[in-house]
């Protein structure tokens, strides 16, 4: 049985819960109404399930299927890696697979019902995610960017953050139009999907989608960002994930 966590947007797969504080309550990510959520919340702290909560979910999965394969994204941060490793040390049948993907790419793979290691590796090596409008200091604080990236930041410029092949880099440009051009210039695949996610900038997300559709014959999907990602990237951020078809 494959299990993931609430940072991954895919239905019909058992998930380990992640929570946020919203309107004075501890709410599970998968239960949030995202349109109203992103209009009312700016700062988010992710709350983890208890150790016993994680253990009970995995033990139940093992009873039903004989094993539990936990597949989690690796970027920008893996919230559940440590507690799952602790559970696997005392419960037989728990297997952790920390993928070298962000949550959007992993969602795409799981929706295709394909966790073939070779295909996952190829998608990891060829896919990439860009962040538009992120606060650089916020990304540093949350471990998305390291101090090594600091020398790439230009004053009064548009800093496009790029994550590919497990590495994060900055590509400074002078405008939103220039940032979109940089993303498009790096596309060499003939067949690919573009997943656009936003946490409040729907107009900009629409503009990015229109640019890709007018320049490429590709599949484009758009929706609200997962609140876990928004807590790491910052609100009012647009993410653009380019995923090759393999």
C-alpha cells in the first residue's frame, strides 16, 4: 500500500495528516477550503501529527496490505522523514521512499499510478519547478534557499527561483515577462505538462498559463497551491512546474 502525506495533492491514496492553525483551530491540510484560506492567512506554521498517530496509520496499512510504502517529496523540506524512520525501526513492513521531487511533481506521478523507479528517476532528472514572487529572505529562513545563492541576487530585479535535479538556483531578470521568457527558453522537450499553482495571484497564474499555451502545444493545469508549499515559499507566490512525459 502506498501512503503519502497531506503535502501531496492526489486523491484515493491514504495520507499521513499535516495540520495548520486556521481561525483558532488546528485544521488538517486536506480539509481546508483553499480559496477562503489563502485570502485570510499570511503566516502559516505546519503542525505534525503525533508519533502514535503516524504509527497507528502505518500499522493499520500493514494489517490490510502486508506492507506500507511511504512516498514523500524531498523539496523544500520533508516534514515526516524522521518520525517515519523511527516507526520503521520498531514496526516491520514500513518502507520509506524519499523522492527527489517537489510535491507538485510527486502528485503528478502518483496520479499516473506509476511509481516505477526508473520512470521516477527520469522525471526527477528532467522536471523543474520555478517560483515567481517569492520573498528571498523568507525562502532563506525556511531552508528553501541557502546562503550560497546570495551572490546571485540583484537589487531591484526579479529573482526567479529554479529547482531542478535536486538543486536550487536563482536566475535574476528585470521583469515578469523576462522571467517567463527564461522558463520557456529552458524547455527542450516536445511533450510535457505545465502545472501552475498559486496562493493568491490568480491573475498572474492565468497570464503564465496563457503564455505557455500560446507558445507550446503542451498540457497546462492550474490550481491553488498546497498550504504546506505556501508555508515554505510564502503567500502570493506562483509556482510553475514543467514535467516531461516519459
